[in-house]
C-alpha cells in the first residue's frame, strides 16, 4: 500500500508544528529562519502533490494510490485516502499557491514598529502566521484526498479554526483605525456562517450512516456507499434523499460561497491580508465546489437532478449580482471578493448543468480562478501596501511610476474577464457551452456575466493605473525581486493553461465521466445533428468524403 497521499498531507502538518515550535521571532534573523523553514515544508508538499498528479493514471481506476487505516472501528470510520483526477488537480493547485502566498506574505506578520513590551506582537506573531498557513494547507489537501465521509467532515470543519485566526489576528494594516474591530467582525462572521453549514452537514452525515446501517452497510466509506447507491444495494427514500442532499449542499454552498449565503466573503477578504484572502477564495472555498461533485452528485443522484434547476437559478443570480456589486465597489479588495462570487456562480452552474463540458469546465474553472485571482489579489496587495489605502479613489496614474506593477495588475484583470488566450477563458467557455446544451436560457443569461466582468476589471484598471499621477503615488516603487518571484509563476501558468489546457483536461475528464454516470446523465443530443453524409454521424462514427447539402 502506497503512503504517498499520507505523506503529502503529513508534510505541511509537520511543518506547521515545527514552525510554531521555533524560537520566538524577537529578532529579524529568527523571523527569517521561521519563514525559510515554512517555505521548505511548503516546497516539499509541492513536490509530493506533483508526484501524486504524475502517478495518477487517467485510464486506471477512479480512486488510485488508496490508503486505509482503522480509526473508529465500531462506527466503520477509517482514515481512508484516495485520489481521483479532480482531487489530484485541486491538491496540486493548493500546493502551488501556498509557497506563493508565503512568499507574498513575507513581511505581513512582522511585528508593528513599536508594539507594547512583551506583547504577542513581540513574541510569536511570525511563527503563528506561517504555522497557520501550513495547517490550512494540510487540512485542505486531506479534504481533497479523503474517501471516508466522516473523515472529510472532520477536516472540512477543522480548517475553519486556523482560517479564523488568520483573518482575525493578521488583518490588513491599511484598514484604518477601525481595522481591529472590523477584522474581529469579519472573522466571527466567517466562523459562524461556516460552522452553521457544518452543523447541518453533520446531521446529514449521521442520517446517511443510520440509513446505510439499516440496510447492512454500516460504513462511511465513500466508494462503498456510492457503488451501493449506483447498483441499488443502498436505497434512500425520496424525501430522505432530498433532505440529506440539502444538508450536504447547504454546507458546501456556504463554503463555496453561493448566493445568498455569500455575505461573509467580502468582509473576510476585505479585512484579511492579501495572502490570507488568496487562501480563502483560491484554496478553502474550492473545497465547497469540489465536494458538490464528489458527495452531492455521487451519494444523492436523484436529488441532485431534482434540485439542479433551482441551483442553476441561484448560480445565475450569483453571477449577475456579484458582478454588479463589483462594479460599484470603492474598495479594491472587496471588488475582487464580489468578482469571485460571480465566478463561483459559473463554477456551480457548470457542475449542475450535468454535462461533460460543463463539469470539465467547472473543474478547470476552480484551478484557473485560483491562479488568476491569486495573481490579481496579490498584486493588489502589493499596491495597497505601498499606498496604505484600499480605496480606488486614492490611486491614479500608477502605470507611469510603476509600469511592471501596472502590467501584472492588468494581466490579472484580463484573466478575470476571461480574455481568450488566458486560462479562465477555456473553462468559462466550456461551462457556457455545457450549460447551453441542456439549459439554453440559463446559458444565454450567464453570458452577460462576461460583459459585466469586463466592466469591473477594466474600470478598476482605468481608475487606479491611468490618468494623471496623483501626488501620493508619485514616489511609488515598482515591483521588487521577491514580488516578481511571486507574480511570475502565476502569470506563466495563466498563459500556459490558456493556450494548452490538455494536461489538466486529461486528468479530470475520466472523473467527470464517472460522476455523470453516477447520476445517470449523458450529454444532450445536438439540436441539429450532423448528417451521416458530412463530418460525423449521429452515432459518433467519424466519416469523410461527404458533401455539404
């Protein structure tokens, strides 16, 4: 039995413990050592996550590199790990982004210039920040690999604790005199919303176990449960299935976040550091959309089809609502947060369109949104740290004094509006095509989200980077070497996956097809099939030599 998955989860967890145990960062040398140790552990995690993705065989079994260790035997709970193509890709995304976040946040946890003597600011602030980031990484990766429903639930909830402290304890220093109170409010709101979702999910997890046990399947093993649902050995009544589906979906919709359960996100991203904001929207929130694919569709196929139209409407509202509010924002970070709400609407829409194009596009969207939003938010963080303000009105003419910063900010904005040639375009196109093939009206309305995205992205660039140079930004320095090292790989990935997404699609497509088979769905037949005399026959057989009639 391979232990590669356990090692990938354990390395950042061990790194969190080691980082927290290092001598207090009372000097710059100790703080630097803490940061280097955290970077080493995150780099090792990246290597292991890359090895998992490389060893995954798209033509093999759905779950590979499986591991299982007895945990709570009396309830059939195991520490069971297994990776499918979707989990492999999202775990790799997490492993790529965490070192970038750590490097971008290099000075975010340094003590204030004159903290009170003996305070937390003087003692363990740096160790705490970097340890918490590694702890989040470990818990998220376990969530992507977990094949035991109870194990997934434990880490789904546990990741809230380090995120709570990252939001509340290490907020944006450009927030003004009310910053501490606002950070506390944002952290508590984040925790309460997600804890409520988790408690509802716990009730559904217990209900699923009770029903399974009554039918001789006293286990939380996902593979056993999904195969039993598929072949009829586990029969969940219509009302019970709908209730359990809603219990799971509610928790995932809060985490995602889906309108109208989204209101915690703008507060959390606005008050957090730029690196923490990236962890929220590019890493932690992806657990919610991933879980919709793995658990909602796999365990409750009939209920998923029943509620799909309603969920598509909520997604559509989220797309338009998030984009409209992004246009009206005065705060740079809150604008990015509302843009993310709009993008999550596209992801969830692709999932519940229940077509191969839609779900492949949704999975790619999770990856591409993570990369492009990380680039946009981190460059915004560099900009804010220079000026000391999050307000759009406080900027102007930045491209004349910091052209590289302005250029990378523009690339992030263009990726957010899904410019062809950049990574998000491919995924958004697939989501729209997949949705339109089954729900044409939804697909048509969703395209307005693209127009609105162009408005908020380009207006933000125009208001901050162009025009006369404001006096307060006249001496603004351009990106430094460390900041370029943060942005360069994200920009490179955005371009690479925009022109050559095949490595990712090869990994995720088999898992998408398996998910569709679980819900007994096939792609809709074309409204106007190609004739047998031209191109491709209706049965999919390639033909040649036909003439167009």
